[in-house]
């Protein structure tokens, strides 16, 4: 009986020892050798990067995780690492094992977008398409929607802006969950381009300073859209004055030009308005240059009566004619507004001078071969 009791005690302690060893081995296995188990993966998008937050079940784990060239330590049972968009593998490396975790963020998100124009100028019945460039991750819906703040001024038709009546209106542009606003000014002070053989001549003082300022902004807008300091920008300036501005300027035989004048005085703004914008309001007088000793009868804006000094081409000295531009004044005005400052220079081909308009650029004789070559472009001076 006594031996039986001793045997039971021995077996009991053997059992306890085995259990203790098992517990220790099991703890060691779970502590050091057991594979990592992922509890949760969340993704965060900042700018154009996706960050994965990987949380582990393991109550103790140290090492690092890596994907492509990115490496990040495992801290507090979590790894925070930048990951690519789409299916990939994050490698987990501890002191004892290496394993991999499949990830697939599948982020389809609009990060940001830019509109081609933040301030838009339009006239009545004009249709305009605004381009939108989108920065994205994945393949989100890139459709842009436009919402007019006042459809009595501007309506949206087939994703185009359509001018309805004069006014200023905000337009909301939305792509994905991002919204931005642009400002659209619709004006009836000019019209769509049209070739008119009989336009009304410019009348004196019919534009207010505010209207003149608005038309100057429209002119600058059209030039910049075409390309400032490009051939197209010059054409846009001349096109606006001849095809979109509703009045015809009078031909005024210059009272004198600032450069290479032909015997007359240096007279700014008398048939030779060599400044940016339109000459429609008296506030523009602040731009007009004065030259001591030079006789002048202005300033006076386009369409207003002005004494003429010239005695040629049917113009009589001392007679008032509506102020406007002469031919070379028109060209130099277009060049200046388009971004090329050639000076208030006249036309002609005077061999003794080198500052005529005809001295600009390369000279090509106008021949049938040249006309049929396709090399002539809008903006060439003939």
C-alpha cells in the first residue's frame, strides 16, 4: 500500500512536470515560433500615397514588414507602411520566421483636379467647354459635373457653358467628392465672331469706365487663351476688334507717331493708340504720353471728334474727324496687345530707315508659288 502511494506521488509529479514542460514549450512556440496572425488591415490615402495599417493578433511580435522598396518596423503589434495600389504582398520578418501577407487596397479615388480656367468670359449664346484634369488613384469615376449659380445668366448644356444674359455667376465643378468653383462673366458688350460688311461706326463716349475695363479683361482673356507672345495671340487681338467688337473704328489719318514719324509731331492717341486695351473711356487719358513742344488736339477716345493735322488722302487740316486708327496703327496695336512691343511704328519701306514695320522679320516676295506653298499663316504682315 505504501509503495502504491509513493508510485501515485511519483506519477503525479511526473504528470505535473510534463504539463509544465508542455506549457513552457507551448508558450515558447506561441511566443517565438508560431506564425503571425493578422487581426486587421486598414488603408489610409494621403495625397497620392496609400498607407496600410496592419494589426497582429500576436501578443508579442517584433521585426519588420516590407513591400517593394518600403520597409517599416513592427511596433506595438502594428506595422504602418506605404503600399502600392492593387494586389501585392507584404513580407513579415521576425527573429525566427518569415511570412507573407496578401494585400489589395483597390483604392479608386479622385485625389484632386484642376480646371483649365478659373475666370471665364463669355458673350450671349456662346458655348464653351472647360477642360478638367484629374489626379487619381485607381480607376474612379472621372465624370465632371458643372452647376450654374444662376441659369438666367448661364446654363449648362451637354457639359458646356452657355451664355444667356449679362452678369457674373459662380459655377461649381465637381469630380468625385471634390468641388471647386469658377467665376463666369457673361457680357453683351461684344458678340460671337461674325464678318459684317456694314458695321455701325464707333460713337463718342457710349462706354462707361466699367464697360471699358470689362472689355479690356475680355480682350486679355482671349489673347491669353490663344497664346500671349505668339502669332495666334496677335491674331486674337485683331480678330476681337474686327469680328467681335460690335462697332467699326473710323480711319483717322494719324496726327503723328512716336517712332519714325514723317514730319508730324509725336502725338500719342491721335490715330495711333499704342497701349494695351481699348480706347473707349476718358480714364484712359492717364495712359496718353505727352511730349513737350509737340502740338496736340486731344486726348479724345475712339469715335470722338478730333482735329486732323494732315493734308492728304482727302483729309483736311483743321477739320474734326472721329478718332480711330490708321492702318499701321491698327497693326502695331495688335502686335502690342498680343505681346510684341515693336514701338508706335509706321508702315512703308523707306531704305534710309530701319524701323519701319516692313523691316520686321524675314522678307519674302509674294508670288503664286509662295501663295500655293501653304507656308503663309494668319499673323503674317503683308
